[in-house]
């Protein structure tokens, strides 16, 4: 990534480059001289004002460009981090040194223990100041917030390699890796509402009992699940997580029934979504309703 | 606009430019820090 902004930084020597205005003042008439001096002063002020306006414009343009570059770079860093360290490894491996994130580095407010480094404090102050002045706060710290973690155990068919746990939410798989302690790979998912929703999930077969899937949820959904009746938008990993917890006690039938129900609901929602996005379908539906209304009005 | 109004406006824009320059320095510094971090 190039640091070159392809812009000409505002030139501080700009005023010096301006040609000095030559004003001929008659030495024979004092009144005329006074008038000319006053006139020159106003003219100079106007010129100075124009110069300052021009500088103001340049600074604003430069600032906008740098801001855009900064956020692009930050977004790039987030992408790199999610690719390099998927999931929530640091939770399972507390001895592993936590990877430094940009929030730490730049001193962003992230809910973690503040580092006492004066450099970070400095950056933090600058960041706060920037946000105050720019009024362009972005939720860049959301993904760094400390997340709640919960684990659920789900019985699964040994032949099923999809590592899918139906829990009432939609997920996007973004990675899979083989871990040292388990022959079965571990899959990483993000909530489909990401990046606005920070919840992550990782699924892996239990090393002790391969017929059980272990799903670990990190974070709290900040939206309703696909099934609105699930209710609590802030429930961790969805309310069906609680149902899945019960499964651990051996209520397999209840789980299967619940899974079928959830799957149907998800399917219905997906179908409804795709249909309402289809303009032909919407037009046909509108025509059908209009036709029905007209029929009723005739009778 | 008379001279006094011009001076007032000049002061206002100069003050705004000063703030903007400070902001620019801050963002620029953060940008460099992030770039360095990525390297």
C-alpha cells in the first residue's frame, strides 16, 4: 500500500510567493495618500482572505483524502486479521500471546484494559480529538469489544461433514482448519449480519465423542434472529442455544424436531426474501391483488 | 465589506485553518502509524 496520496500538500510558503502589490501614492496630496493607504489596506485584506479561503479549501480536500485512505487501510487491516487469526483461538489457548490489534496500537477505546503507554494515550487523545472535530465516528471498535463466550453440544450424524449447527441464526463460513488435538477440522462462522453483528461461532466435532458437535459462540447478537418469535435480540447465540444445551442431556428427539422447525422457518424466510426481491413476482402479486379488489367491487 | 468585517472574517478562516491543520496532522500521524503497523 502506497503512502503516496497524489496530492499537493498545502504550501506553507504560498504567501511569500504572492507578488507584492505596487501602489503608487501621490506624495503631493496628503488626503489622497490617506485615501489610497486605506484603500490598499482593504484590498490587501481581500487578497489575504482569498488566499486563506484557498488554503482552507486545500486543507479540507487533503483531510478528506487522508481520512479516506486511513479508513481504507484500517478496513484492510481488519480483513487481514480476520484471515490470519480466524475465530477465537486466544480463548482456548490462554498461554498463546494475544495478537496485537489496531485498536490497541492506535489507542482506540475498545473496552480492554488500558495500556499505560504514553504513546497509546497520545494516540487515543488524538483519535478522540479527530472524532470530535471530524464528527465522522465509525464503529471500528465494535469487533474489538470483549465478547461473551458460550459452548453448546449438538449430536450429529458421523457421516455429516458439514459442521453445521442449526441454531436459528444464519451464518457465513469464513474458514476451517485442522487443530492439533482433534482429527476433525474446526469451522469458523460469522453471523450473516456481520460486520454490524459481531457474533462468531466455531464448530468442531468433539475429540472424545465424534458423534457430538461442539459449537462455541462468541459475542452477542445485536438483532433479532430469523424467527422473530425467538424474541430476545440480545440473547447469546440465539434462544435456541438454550434448547441445544438441553440436548446435551440426551433429548435427541426434541432437538431433531426443533432443528426441523428451525430449518423450515429459515427456508420459508429465504423463500419469502427471494420472492419479495423478485420484481416480476411483486408485479404479479400487485396485479393479482388489484384484480381481486376489482372483482369484489363489481360484486 | 469594510476593513473591520474583512479582518473578522480573516480571523475566523485563519482559526478554522489552524484547527483543520491540526486535524490533518493527527489523521496523517494515525495513518502512518497504521501503515507502519501493517508493515
